[in-house]
C-alpha cells in the first residue's frame, strides 16, 4: 500500500505515502464474489490514510478486543491505550492521517524495522469505516456479535472477532 516512506533522524516518526488506486472491495462469503465499493456518484471508493488511522485506532481500542493489538505496541501510547489507561484517549495514539494518502506513525522508541506494524496496519487491518458503521453500529454489542464483509487489497474479513482472512479474486 505504501509507495515510499521516510523516517525522522531520531527514528521515532515514520511517514508513509500510500497508493491512491486501491479500491475497497465488498466480499460476499456465501457466494465468493467480490465487488468494488462505490460512492454516491458511482466512483470507486479508494483505501486511504484515514482508513489506516481508523483501523489502527480500532484495533487498539480495548472495546474491540483485538488479539493482534500487541503487534502495534511500538506505536506511541499503544500498549497503554490497549491496556485501558484512563488518562489517555484513542486520539493520543501515535497514528495520524496527514492527508488522504499520507499516514504518519510516531513510535515509543526508535525501531530498526516497522515491518510488523506496517504489515498489520497497511496490509491486513485497514477496514472500510463506512461498511463497519453499517455492520457494526455503536449498539453496545461486542465485535464477536457482528460480521464484517469489507475488504482492503486482496483480503476479506469474514468474522471480525476471529480475524479470519480469506483470499478473493479481486484486488490490486
């Protein structure tokens, strides 16, 4: 998803420029079919930096109960937020969409590699927040009670609570 990136001299800030040509795809697990998600004007909706920020924050939100949150603990305040630190909010997390296709991560300490974070945040967990809002409304139910049929890249989330990923024929 990233076309290029830069790292600050102190190794704490990683900025990623993203592709602007990756559409969201809705996957129907019953039929195995994938269709490009479009906006109200019929144009494909593209995966963007705001989706990455939302997905990382959602993964680390203790209410989500993600089994994979620990992979992102190198991000500033991630472990504390995921652990329920009441002095911090999800907006204190070190991830920010700078514009539609630029996302920035601030780390707890310099990291020689952000491969696990980048793989998770930009490859596996971006979620289409419009589809999540439709399928997982803020109704007080746990993530295990909702099924998400949204897909970024060539993966589709079949069950939110189980983080089951399945390949689809559509992708980039």
